[in-house]
């Protein structure tokens, strides 16, 4: 009798496990259309400050949203064939959507030969918030610059500095 109960239990479990192979759930995207009002962001160009010398005491290097470079303190801008430019993003959003842009916290850039620099993001062009006037699938271009705080050569030795910054694009 005990054997029959065990066989029934195992048979029922085997039946249930076989059933799971017969039941498939649909992915939500299989049956639902895409969100026509979704916001998509594409990185077109990363921010670059080009080549510069920090001088004796350092200062700042700034790139505007239009791509112009300026320096302060003892920093000297160098034209060594290393280009400088603003970051450029493209967004695809519903026509008439209000888009606001929020810069994340200051970013820390780490040098290939040691040292760190602080990056503060600048204003965007177009300014935030703005109304998207470009119908999808065309994209609206957004440019953002920033200011790099450069220390003395002892704290910021020559090299390549890199890091990550965050930006929030919000559609209302």
C-alpha cells in the first residue's frame, strides 16, 4: 500500500513537471505595441578637454555647450592636435514633450599616471527645460560642456584622465 502511495505521488509530480513544459508565458512586448511617447537617449560625442598644461598652481579648463575652450589660473591651453569638444547627445521623444535635463554630481576623473581631477557639468543647449519640436523618429541634439578643476603638477601629473558622469533626461 505504501508503494502505491509513493508511486501516485511521484506520478503526480512527474505529471506536473511535464505540464510546465506545455505552459509558456508571453513576453509583454509580444502582444503590446511600443510606447509611442518613450524617450530614447543616444550618446554621439563624449566630452574632451584636449591638451593643456597645468602650470605651477593649476586652475580650470572649461568647454562650453557650443564647444569653445577657456582656461583660468596658470593653466595653458595647448594645440597639440588633441581636439577638445563638448558632449553631444541625441534624444528621440514625442513631439511637444517637455524635456528637462538634470546634471548628476561632480565626477572624479582618474589619471593614468596618478592624480584626480573634478569635473562639474555645465548648462545644456538647448537649455532645460525645453519643448521637443522634432517629430519622432528624428532626433533632437543636446550639447553639454563642463569645467575641469586642475591642480598643481604634483597632484595632477601629465597623462590621460578619464571618468564617468551622469545626466538625467526626464520627459513630462
